[in-house]
């Protein structure tokens, strides 16, 4: 990315310019493409203390780079006779086709539509003519939910409602959740204070960011980003009660569900799409199958999968635990084991936790899969695979040793952190 690139973008009509990879390169990135493996040799994208010592980047380097960008941009503006960037926007008449277009690979390209300069009156501007309109006033939250939930928002009273929903209704519950957080803080409201049931096909980001005290129940299906950034609320999704298809054999929610979620509960009767619970850091979720890249980059929380997974499960997973029902014995083939261990589920406390999550799943969704597992619990238990990150397991064991040594609470965590920091097996990535 250079000042010339910015100038060309402006002349083609761009009004904003983003710097991503270029900024990382300035700070030392060598494009090894191993960001997810915790093995970055220059210390840009790693938590490994030995590799982080290799990081040579400084804020001054980035500032200097931006100065060079601005300087080159100024020089080009001066050559073209512009006093401000705004004057440049959309001035394709200042662009000419270069010599590269004469090469045989480019001879068939016609850039005329791209460089077309319409004839406009002086009253018509070329930049920032229409402000962004996200149609928030037409959102279901503004149209109906805010009024329905007013007793809960103003007095903390319980609210229950049942409404239809369709796929043009996006981020349902998010605006109400914002009001809950604004009025009651991060702790939100008591569980199930606001209980909303929907029927139909939900649009994108159903239940995104909803806080404690909100429960969203959907009888139907949902698009991508269900529960994105979930912050303490509860989301329940199951197919229509009169549906003739088998829930556990069909996709019921889209891709990237519960991305970046930090707290809360989720119960999904059916299969989720790809990238389920990516970057989950605290949600407890139950699902009956999922697509590729499940639990990628997960750092916390618990995920119970009562069915098959796609490939690359647990890639970059550094925290939390997943429990996968592997009746076919094929799960190990689909799991990315670079950073995780596959173990049997034997700890009594964890067994109780997993069973409680499945019991809740059966109650909330009427799942036949959950009921069958609970009815044959002792026979099904050996089929569960415990997926735990290697470093996370070492940390848990270190905390246990610290507790046995007399530490408690935060003191035990800090003692374990100090011990883990110098663990040669961690530094070696094993």
C-alpha cells in the first residue's frame, strides 16, 4: 500500500481507506501464514514467550510509514492540481490506461466503464452525498419489542411474548439488550426476566450480544451469526413442532454462530453450519452436529456436540473444553490436533456438568437425541471425546497444584501462571 495506491483509489471514487496487512508488515510481519499455529517467527501473532522476544516492531515505525504515505499522496495531489482529497473523489478523468494494458494478457480488458466520467451539474457533488441508512427504525426491536419489554426495562418485571419472525428481521433482541445493559450494567437482569418466543425463519445475527436476563426462543430456523457476541443471555432454537424432517439430520442455524461470545447458554436442536463457536470465550452450548472449523480459536466456555463435526475442528483452540459424541469413531480424523488433546470423559465433576447441559437441552428443545442419550447414559458415556487444549490443561493442573500448596482464588491462578510461563514443554509448543 503506497500513496499512489490511495490516490488511484480516490480518483476511482473511494472515500475511505483501510490499512491492514501493510501495517503488520511495517511492524515486522513476514507473511509466514501461520498466525493460527502460535509459531510466528517474528513474534507478531503468538503467545509463546520465546517467540515474542523476536518482536522488533515499534509504534514509531507505523507512524513513519503513515508519514511516507501522506507525503506521497500530497505530491501526487500537487501534480494533479488538487488542494484536498475531497476534490479528487471520482475524478476518473485524471487516470490514463498504462502500458501494462498492451500486454497480451490484458488486451481483452475494457476499462471504459470503470473510467467513465458522467456529466453532472454543478449542484451535484461527487462524495458523501447520502448518509448511511441502516433502517433501524424499521427493526423489529424498535417496531415491537421495545414496547413489549418496557415493564422489564423500567421496573424489572417479567415479560413474556410470542411473535412471528422472518428473515428480514436482523439482530433481533440486540437493541433491547442494549437497553438492559445501559440501565442495569453488565450483570443485567435475573434469569428469564425477558422471555421472547419467535416462530419462523430469523434473519442474520439473531440474539446478537444479548445480556443476562434475556431468553430468546426460536421455533423455526435461523441464518448466520446466531448469538454473535452473546454476553450472558440464553438462546434456544428448534425446528417447528409439526416438522416432518429429522432435526438432527438437518441444518437449523447458519454459519458462524456464537462468534466471539463471552457468556450465556445456547441450545440448538439440529445441525449448525460452519465455524460454530469460533472465538467462544465463555458460552455453554449444546448442538446436535456442526460443519467445518468448529470451535476454532476458542478460548473458554464449554461446547457439547451430540453428533458429527466437519473437518478442522478445534484449530487454534487455546481454552475451554469441547465434548463430542463420537459414535462412529471418525472424530479424530476431523479434529485439528496441533493444539489439543483427545481424551476420555472420566472426571466425575465434568461428567455431571455435561449431563446437566444435555438435560437442559432436552428440557428446552424436546430433543429426541438428548433424551436417547440420557436414557442410555452409562452406555453412551464412553463415546464422548474430551477435547482440551494442551496449554489449557497444563494451566488447570498448575492451578490444582497451587491450591494444594495453600493458594486460593486469584493467588492460585497467578502462581500457576508464573509456573506455566517457564514451562519448557509450553515454550516448545508441545
